[in-house]
């Protein structure tokens, strides 16, 4: 699941910034002459491209096939997971609980080395971010790509690699003129988010933080969007409310909304939310359309 799925996904511990670290200057004005997506008329996000809805054999998660499925639905966004590779590339894949892709630590290997180990279940090569953007920019009219910045927590917490993933991703996105077709969602690790937020700001890319924190923490850090697990919300026993973020002027999205009870509840609130993330985007879209 988004943000809470495994030991390789989430860690709230604050670490000191590495001695070598530097942050970009966000004081300059960003000129946006890049193409913009059309309006989708909905705010449904397909978790890992909606692979679960159509079957992972033909549409494995984080694949070009799953992205094309999300695009075919005309939904707001398709979510995927990103990691930095040794050759300063960005691979799109969901690492295992040991933070490995095809049995390799991505930060220790090149993109090609990772891809050459094995293909996906449908015969595709594990895609890079460039591969995903090539499909998105060629085929999409309104669908965006949500890039989930995965934390590294095994064999130890290594914040520089998720931060590198954001830096490299921003460079690739700007190269592809895709800044308006991409949004980041960031692990709750505050070290990663503080740096990722600055890189995203400098590139002109929206970024949401997946931390179960009060709205005042978001505003105090200059963060502009909250992406929360549904269990953090008061409706399911958590402390957060939509009203809390509305009063602070912070858009909020929730994940992962899969069962009928949750879908019905959040479909009724869709107009008040930035987005709703689900493994079953077609089903959720139909529920929202009924309520319009």
C-alpha cells in the first residue's frame, strides 16, 4: 500500500542532513511554457496504474501497460514508485521489503543492470521514468503521473538516495517538458520531504507529503498538499479531518480507497478533495459519476 506497505516505504525518523548536502535556490521566478494536460473532470488516482483491477499478469504494477490502462479511463492520475539508480537514472518499480528491485539495491546498480535481471510478468522491461513520460506525453490528454518517492529503510535509513531520486526526476521531467503532467507524493520521512519539497518547488512541480501531522505542521513548513492514509482520518478512527486542512488552506487526498464502504463515503466527498487513490479506479470513477 501507498506509504505503509513495507519496511522499504516509510520512516518518520528525522536525521541530520549529510555533510555534502546542498539545497537549490527557490527564490528565482519559474517561467512555465510547458504543455498542460486537459481537464479530466474527476480526481481519481490509480494506485500503481490500477493493476489490481485488470490483473497483474497482463498489467503488472508500475508498468507501461498499467499506465496505459489509467490513461484509457481518462482519470486524473496514475501512481507509480520511483528509485534512484547508480547511473543517476530513475527506475519505476515497487521494491521488495528489503528495498531491492530484481534482487538488486537500485542505488548500487545501473538502470540497465536492474532491467537485465528479469522482465515483468507481461514481458515488458522494467520502465525508467523517461519510458513512462514518453508514453504519458504521447498518449495522455488529461492523466498525470504521480511519482511516489519511496524511502530507503533497509539495510539502513539512507535519505540521500530518495532525495537523489527527486533531483534526478526533476531534471528528467524538465527535459521532457512534462512539469504539468507530473506530481510528487513523498514519504513521511521529514528529512526527505524537506529537500524534496525544495527541488519540486524549483522545478515548478506539485508535491504532497504523506505524513500524519496536523495542518499547522504543513503550513509551518511551507508544504501545500497532504496525502493521507484513510486510517489517519477521523472517519476511520484517526485524528485528521478534511475540515482541519480546509481551514488551513491545504488540499488533501486519501489512499488507498478500495472497499465499497470507503468508496461510497469518499465518492460523496470527492468535490472537497484534491484526489482519491484506489486500486480500482474504474469502479470508483463510476461511483463518483453516479453522484454527480
